[in-house]
């Protein structure tokens, strides 16, 4: 699947207490994950800024069809739908809009011959330019507010996933047929995606999803409405 490699670098002296055999030179902390929301990566950037470390991002851009083919060759492949969902939600580094993402490299996954050279150059540049602590200004505050808004989607996503997991457990405890559990999971995940997309786009939730504006905060309303709709869905299976 498309993925992001975020790296923060510091000096090896930070690790000398752990091992006397450590060779002098830079210490690279590599975070190997999809980091599909910009807000996830921004949290790492903030840590780098707090401690005056270097920060860079390596984004592997892979066509969905190529991801699907590679996934099917794995010993334990993921469902195709998982690959499609990740491709849909992942947010590529925006080098023009986000100053904090300037030190990023986007690689086509099939440019294998160039990957090592480009990645090495990226790390070297990052190491020479650690993130500096800056005084808060209007521009930075505005950037932080935008990231907080994206973070709200991330937090809502995590909460909705927990609700799906608990709802599936409750359904199993109520002896819903195994053949219907898959359909139930698909319905719940589709519902989760719809709710999060409404929140991400800043759209008002559909009237039949809302609870009569019981909550003013959009994220809280999404979570409460999602719980309500998830319960309605599982009740359909229980009452069959």
C-alpha cells in the first residue's frame, strides 16, 4: 500500500549511556508506518521541533493496482477493500502548503535504482538542518489550528473503530450467525467511512444521522450519531 516513512535524527551521544560500543555519528529514529493523516506526521514534527532534532519524510507512491498485486502475493494478504480504503484516505505530503513538510521526498515505488541515492540525500540534508524551536506567531498558530482540525478526524476515526470492535463483540455474544458477521462488519465500516468523510469535508451530517443537534461539537456529534446508527445496524441482525 502507499506509505510514509517519517524519520527524526539526533546525535549518537544521546545513546551513549546505553552502549559503549556505539560508533560516533548520527542516530536515526525511523518511524515505519502509513501515517495516512497529516496530523499524525505533524505530531512527530512537533517532537523534533521541541528537541531541536532533524525531521524528514519519505513517501512511497505506489499505484493502487500495483498495491493489490503485491498484496495478493503475501502469505497472509489483506482484503482488497483495505487497500482501497487506505489509498482513499492517505494524505500525501503537501510541500507547497505545509512549510513543515518541505523536507520530504516522494518516490515512485518502481524507481528502485534511485531510491537509495535519493533517500541518502534526504537524510543528509535533514541532518544538516535540524528543526529549530520558534516563537509562536500568527502564521504558526493558524497552522496549528489547521492541524488540530485534522487531528479531530484522526481521533474520531480511532473512537469509531473502537465502537465497531465493541459492536462486533456484542454481536458475537448475541450469537449472530458467523455467515452474517462479515456482512455486519462491512456495513459498520461503510458507515464509519461515511461519517468521517462528512467530518473531514466539514459538511453537515445527513439529517437521519444526526440526533437533533444534541451536541454542538462536530466530532462529538459524529461519534454519538455513529454509535446510534451502529446500534441500529446490529439490531437488524439480532432481530432476524
